[in-house]
């Protein structure tokens, strides 16, 4: 029988359509191996072509005499402009803010052919450290109210360039989807006197059925009321409201968990869902990483109602991911190699 499930964080309902359920293996097709060369003469992100991008914002390692491993540049086709000022205006029912913001590209690796899933854990950790540094610096700008860190991996996920990269967008407003989660988190804290994310993680760890990977500092799990197949959330086990609070040890552990999850997925988007930086010590919010494989397309019912139909049972997705080896990072934090 089909079942409606409510998302504990957002209170949104989804339909888990078991009648029309596909088995996870029908959807979880590995992307065909792309035989990309490690260097492409015309690619602006490849080493040697640095002059084809806007001037770089930061690089790792910082020493310019060494080759870069991770590089941050302004997006040449930025959605928002750092030159603008977030001046607000309202005329009758029309409210506007000038298009101020930051839109940056993180070049994940000098290697054109290597997607994040195939990078060494240490390189993924370097990318995460760069995310943290940019998150912290952008958050210090008083005009910035929210920083979104995300990756579009694969053409189905909206990536327009093959060279592996992530993006960071800092906006002068808190997006309404984020605001909604913050409100629900605060409401839960008022009602129950606890972080709803910590509470949910504790219950999921007891239940076990949706857990994919449990490492020393993180847990990756399928979402109980997942709107789309294989939506996976990675939570820090320690309560932290913002990504800026992550420690060096936790970054190394997250790199292992993230990379092993990505290795099992086709085209996907991932997002670091963090509270705004002013939430640093907030007790009611808890940051996490959301990994959404792009296996299905949004159609009329979803657009018309905002309600999603998920054809894969989250428990079956978790079992599938554990079986094909995403769970092999289990205990990874305890046994660093
Ligand atoms: Zn390239
Ligand atoms: Zn928490």
C-alpha cells in the first residue's frame, strides 16, 4: 500500500508509492564511465589556463610557488554581483534588493578527469577546508545573510563544465526554504527543549533501518520522508549549528564519508545546509549535508502541489547502499588509513 510520510524537519508530506515502487537497483545505475582526459587545452579550470578565469580569490596550498590543489575564483557568469549594494526598495507591492552577493567557484582539483568520488580522501578534506574558510570569511560581511555551498555533479544535475568544481553563493537574504527550517527548529526547541536534529539522529541510530554509514563523527542516513529516491543526509554527531564550527578531525572524517557516498551515486547535487553564521552557538539548529541523486524528474503533480511522490522506499535504498559498499566507510574515523 502507498503511504504518506511527514518530514520531521519541514512538516512536509510526501507519498511513498510502494505500489509503483521500483527496486533500488533499477534506479541506481552507475554513470557510464566517462573517458575524460586529465588536461584539456581549452578548459579554463585546467592548470596553465589560470589567466582565462577572473583573478583568484584563494588557493590551496597558499604558497604561489607550489602548484595549486584547490582554487577559488569568482564565477565568470555570477548570479549576483559583489559590486552592487544590497539597497532595498519597495514601491506599492513590489519589493526589491539590488543584486548584491558573492558567487564563487571552487575548482576541486587540477585534474580535469577526476570527479569528487574518485579523489583521494585527503583532497576531499582540502576542498572541505576551503569551503569552511570561504564560509567563515563570507559570513563576516555584514551584508551577507546566508551562504550556500553546493555541487552540481553531472549533466543531469545542472553542471555545465566537466572539470570538477563546486560553488558558493552568499546572499543578502535568508532563502525562504532555509528560513522555514530555522522556524521549525526553533518551534521544536520551544516545545521540547532540545535540538530536533539531535533527537532525530538519536532515534534513527536506535532504529538502524535507514542508516547507511556511521563513522566516528558523522552518520549518513536515508531520509524517512524523502521526497526523491536515495536522498541522503549526513549529520555531525556533535551538536553544531553552523558549518563554520567543524573541527579539523571532523573534516577528515566527513571527507571519507562523503567520498564513499558519492562513489555509489550517479549525477547528484549536494548542499551544505548550515545555519547562518550568527547561529554559531544556537542550540536549536544543526547543520548537515544533503546529497540528492538526480534520478527522477519533477512533473506536474510535484509542481502543482509541492508534494512529491517517491517510488523507492527509503529503507530499501539504505539497505541497497549498505550492500553495495557505501557502508564500508563504517568506523572510518576510528581507523584512518
Ligand atoms: Zn579542465
Ligand atoms: Zn543538534
